[in-house]
């Protein structure tokens, strides 16, 4: 188990005081979807290929819902297994448009193992095909995981790893959690480097550089 270790970094531009889990960002965690990820269900379920997409994804606000809706309409059917299904049923769980809908037990955007266009997130696959960064096209929660930012009222902010508690009551019975134990500690470089784009987008360029320097020392 990689221990938590929090260090403080101050953004020289806006003054935000970041408390950051450098224990995790200095570890060798990397996403092992398709390489041993057991998912987030109560039973280990590697063969399903769901990763953390079993429950759809939560959307920040109506703006993010509108962006996702527009993007979904442009997805290539060859890369989007549930194109026809989505055209008929939509992509949102309900009329509030705050969560993606699930199909056969996972997010509508998740292509399943065996799909001829390739398994995995259709948004992610199309971004890579088009030479774009997945973090510029996927919903916030999807590209941020397993990092979580909590902003506090006094101008402080905390960057930590995702954990069971973030799933609410269901988290306690998850068969496995990729930020616990050593199963996903298989990266060839520190997690802060592995997630360099994500880190920069979350904390800003100056703090991202400071964190990467810290873990490199
Ligand atoms: S972030 Fe964790 S749970 Fe999600 S797909 Fe990657 S290894 Fe699996």
C-alpha cells in the first residue's frame, strides 16, 4: 500500500495553497484497464472490461452535458459501439442530464471487449484517432480519475487519490480498488509523470512543475 503523504505547494499566480498527496503522485500507479483491472463491482470482473465505467459518469453541470451531447453526435459509428442505441435512447440517465446512461451494465460510451472498432471509451478512442488529447474531450470525472480535487472556501485546495469513499456506500463492498495495494503499481515512471497532462490541467502549470520536481528528488 502506498502511504499518503501530503505536502503543500503555493501557486505563485493565484495564491492557491495546494495540499497534495505526493505519496501517491510519487508512486508507480498507472491505469491498468485491460491489464488486470478488476473494475469497481462487488466481484472481481476483469473479463467484463468495465474498468471504472460500470456506473456511467457524473457530469459537472449543464454546460458539460451540452458539450458531451454535441460531441456524441459527431462520434464515428465505427468507434462507438452503442451509436444506434444512443440515437434511440439518448446518452443521459434522465432528464436532469447529470449522469451518462448505462447499457448492459456500463456507460453507453464504453465499447465492450470484442467490438470491432476496439474496446474502451469511444470518446477516448476517437480523440486519439483524431490526434487530440482525451482530457480535452472526455467528461471531467473520467479524465481526472484517480485524482480528485477538493476546493475549500478559504482559497485552499486538496489534491488526493480516488478511493472507496468516493463511491459512497457501494465503495465498502468493492472487490478491489486500483489505488489500494500494489496491483496497479506497475508504471515505468512516477504517477506525476504518467498523469502529467491531467496534473497540469488540475493544478495549473506552476504547481504541476513543482510537484513533478518534488517527486523526482
Ligand atoms: S482508473 Fe483504476 S478502476 Fe479505472 S480503469 Fe484504470 S485501473 Fe481500472
